């Protein structure tokens, strides 16, 4: 059995939720139930079911695709060839592409090359029409919308947050600019360590109604209440990845545009991209939508978003997002280059790799890898046992490289 | 201001949720929030917003429409003519059709004549693509599916409930046949009086996660747990409208078919009817779907269901439901004729009126009125202040009669 962080877990095949019988039966037997109250949503192996069924566990708002026909993908299947592709992970282990998918607890993967589907596979509980949790990939959707609103002069990223949200005076964001928030350049007294029960990430989730509250709970009862409690620590101007920044950014967008996050996604992405299915966003107990991690989308619609970014904002015969916005993100020409060689811009990870790739990343293995120089987009959903956005990288990054080189050849 | 049950309420126009500002703003101001925790979902005037936004307040499961094109409705608009139609309500008050809609707190109404849309209007928070709560109209969907499963020999309505659900031995349903359950002919120690806080209907809602539980709650924690607690009172064989029967019926369907209620709706109705939008069903804390009142659908898809029933199970070029099932319901040829002249069959109300109409009815004014002899279907959603399935009848029934006569002429 694979081991992560000193604990053993069922492997990708053995943890298949249909084999294990999670949430099967009418009603599901007590020992096979995944419940919000029982706090089992993110537990392993339950997570292998729940990430494809989030709306059955918490409230959600629809992202409507509109009435148009879905945009069409041509298919040029290279399944056998890709499955057999050999990868050497960063530990030196040699494995096949299809084994790498199991080893990273993949729920679904779709590979586009020159806009054609060359590979599409589903595992576990995921089906083509089912939205899967994006977790922090949500941030890249939100950041793209924010950058588009800046390009439209609806927002000004040089303004400080209280210009848009006066109620955040006196908080960490009092003197943070919208740009600093978008690029995670803020100093916040807030910790985000999933493995620690006392970490602020869980206070934040409890406030948002993403985690059950214990009897006698007297903490914040909504996302905005929680954001208003966060104080400054250190200085702004240095990269620190903290999800609450994205919620502040999404709050600014909603306040200024008069449209909710779901409506902005619908207007600016779902409808013009010609998405196949509706998506949805988690709603907090006060009716606010979570911009940092609340989105669930289907694998194909996830790929549509990636293909639009690869094509400098064009898809479905339309300039969906201004090309200048996409170029700014892809350029990597930003002050903050991080220790691992990445930079971070408008809620996207810029790899500076041989394909000029950018990435959207979410915990448990959510990934959108957009590689212009290989004319490739890889959309992947997963339900890895660990709540990390880099878990699996030692397999996933060599996998992306091998695939990009094969397709570019 | 109109008065119901000795209390005054804002009228249909004044209670428009967009005018009142419910759930507007980011976040909505505290005094304009509708929250599950605050138990304001069914309060008036909040209900005028919430019935079009149920999934934003509780967990839900998707009813997928599939990938086909929506079935097409021809249009032959008679809006002006219908708006001006004169109605005399049962109190002798004379009013126009459009005023009658306001007086019954209508959120949306669609009238089909010979399968063409002759009238379609939306009010308040409802939009064409938004699913609205069906409440007990859900029962008629579920009853139609159950009757179809009987026609397919998957279920046998002469069997007693424990034949399918052994865990209900020792409960009220131990010696009730599936047919008695389908026709609400059971003697249950269970009350359903919405106006009484101590009525069992609220215990049932709390068990199902449709109503908040107070601190220290120690009642049943799921739908099936609650159903297992209900004991017999009196004898089976007499009509008494009790929602929990429908949940038992839906539980039988799910157990025997191996498909959830949402999947059955998808397989047997949404996909073959060519519905325009996905629908959704409320999910209880144990993952069970509520067959008695948990469905939310768009107005047009609601009308599609009615038109299929009018056409003896045919729509979209397909025999969607066996004609024998629809004829059995429409015939009214059943032993139990009720005091008001109605009979009740397979979760449908049979009017025995001049059009041979059958009805699906839900609290707060949900109604599907199917009138074969006027070649008419009226689909209506409403958010009336009172939780009654007959409230508004003194206006609505003369309205249906006037409309049917006009269209038949």
C-alpha cells in the first residue's frame, strides 16, 4: 500500500468508491455513508466519491451554461500510445502513463492537442456529465475574471481594498492593493495548513459552512464575517499563498459588478465558451459564494477553459477574455519569482518550463496544465488522500513533460 | 392588504423579492438574508425568493437532462386575450386573469393549448432557466414513475411494503399494500398540519434536513430513520393525505430498481421528454432523496411533463410512459371518491370536472392542471404566504374553468 506522510493508504484501484460501496443503496448502509454532519467529506477513501458529489452534501448555486449548443471538440484518439508512454518520476521510478494516473488517484483526465481531444479517461466516481470539485483551481477562474474586469476598467488593481470594500478598514487588507491580493502578496495573520486541526483554514471552512460546527460553536458564521476578523502580520509585498485573499478579490468583483461570482462565470465564461454542462459554486450560510475554492465543473468544461487560455483568450469563434489578460499571465514577467522557479500572477502558477506552461492547481490533485509551446492542455481531477496542491508533483510534472514532448514531436 | 387566516400580508406586487431587496448585495445585508439556520426559507415574504433558490439553502442532487436537444414547443401567443379574461371567483368577486395571478402570488405560469405555448409569464424571483420548488407536485412525478414500474412488472402493487422493505416490519406500513401507499389509503399516527409547530410534518422536515434542528436535538437524523418510527393508527383503506406515504413509495422504487429517485427521473422522464434544463432533488443527511416534496424544476419542463400526461404518455415522438398508466390515472374509476368530488390515484388528484382534468398540487400554490377535453395544460408555480395545497382555489379553479372554456371554444 502506498504511504504518504507516514501513513498507509489504499491505492488508486483499491480505493475506487464503487468497489468499496460508498453511498450505494437506499439508504446507503450506515458504515458506507458520507455525510456533512459526520465530517467525512474530505476523509480518505470517502473523498474518492465526495469530490464528484459536493452539491449533495452542501448548498450550491448554479452556473448556467445558457441555451446555446456546446462548442465542439474534434477527436483524434491516441489513448493506447499515451497509456504506454514511459515516465521517470523524480525519485527515478519508471512507470507507464496509465499507472501514473492510478498512483495520483486520478478521477478524470482529458488531454487536448491543437484543440483536439487525444485522450479522455474517467475513474472512480467521476462521469463526463458530473462536475468535480476544483478546490483552488477556482482561484484561477476567479483571477481571470478579475483581470478581465481590470482590462475593462471596471476594477483598478492599484486601489487598496477599502476603496471597494469600506468594511475591510481595520483589517489586514486596509493597505493592500487589489493587485497585491490578486498576486498573493499580503502579510496576513492567517495559517493554511490542512494537516493541522488548529490551522485557520478550518476556522475559515467552518465559517463558510464547508465543515460542521461543534455544539456550542461561537465563531464567525459567514465568509465575510471571517474575512473581517483577519489582521495584518508582517508586510505586504511578499508572496504567501493564502486562500482568503481570493475571497477578498471575489468579494470586490461581486460588489463592483453587481453580479455574483456564479453570474460572472456564466456571463464571461460558461456561455461564451459554449460549455456542455452547468457548473456550481458553494454558497456560504449568508448567501456568499466562495471564490477561493467553491467551484465544481465537468472535465470537458475544465478543458474548454484551458484551451481558451492556450489560445490567448479565443475559443468557440470568440475573443472570450482579452488577449492582453492572457498574455500578462503567461509572460511570467513579474517581480515575484518563487523559490521553485515558478512565479504567480492573477491567481495562476507560471512554470517558466520548456513549454511556457501556466497551471491552475487545487488540493487533492486538481490541475489544469496549459502548455502553449506543446499546443497542449491537460485537465485533470483527482482525489488524492492528502490535501496538498503539490502532492503527486514528483509523478505529475514528469508526466506533463513526457506528454508535451511526445505531442510536440 | 390581503388577509389569510386572520393575518395581513403584502400583496403579490408589493412582495416582489427584487423590490424588497432579499438576497441582493455582496453579501446581502443581515436584515435581507434568507438562511437555512435562521429558518427563514418558508417565511413570508422571503418565500417569494427562496422557492426559486432552494439549492442555495440545502444540499441537492442533479436530475440530468442528458445530451439531446430540448424538445420544441411551437408558440401561438394569446397573452393579451388571456390577461383580459374575466373570472368570477367563488366569493363572487370579478377580476381579470392577470390580477388573479397576482392575487395567488404566482411566480410563473405557462399555458399550453394543443401543445403550443399560448401564454408564458414570470414574476418575482423566477426566470425561465431557474428550477422552482414543486413541493407535493413531486408526488405526482414519483407516482407516475411507480405506476410505470408496475406496468413494467418491476413492482407489484398488491404486495405489502415489507416485501420490498423488510426494515418496515413493525411500523405502520407492515400490512399496507404498495397500492394503498400510492393512493394514500393508510392509517398512520402522523399529522400534517403546517400551521402547527408541534405537527409531525416538522419532525419529518427536521429529520430530512429541510428545517434547522435546535441545540440538543435528539430526534431522528434521516428520512428513513423517521419513517421507521411511524406507527399505525386506525385501519388502512381510507383516504388520508400523508406525505410520508410517498417517501415509502419512493424508497421502494429506489430499493427495487437500484436507481435513485433522481436517476429514475432522468432515465424515465428528463431524457425522453427532452427537458430544457436539469432539475434537482433535495437530499437528506444520509444521502436519501425526498420523493414527497423535494423536486425543483423549471416551468417549461413542468409543462412538458403535463403535456406528456395529456397525450397519454406520448411526447417528443416517444411513448415516454405507458398509455395504460396515464389512462388508469385519468379514468377516475377508483373506489375512493372524496368529499369534494375528487378522487386520488397514484399520487394524482382527479377532478371529475368538465374537462376530465387531473391535477398535481403542492403547497404555496404549485399546480399542474391537465385538461384533456380542453386540450390544455396549465403549469403554475407560486409562493403564497400560506402552506396549503388548496389555498387560492377559490380563484384558481374558476380561472382554470374560464381558460379551458375559452380555449375549447
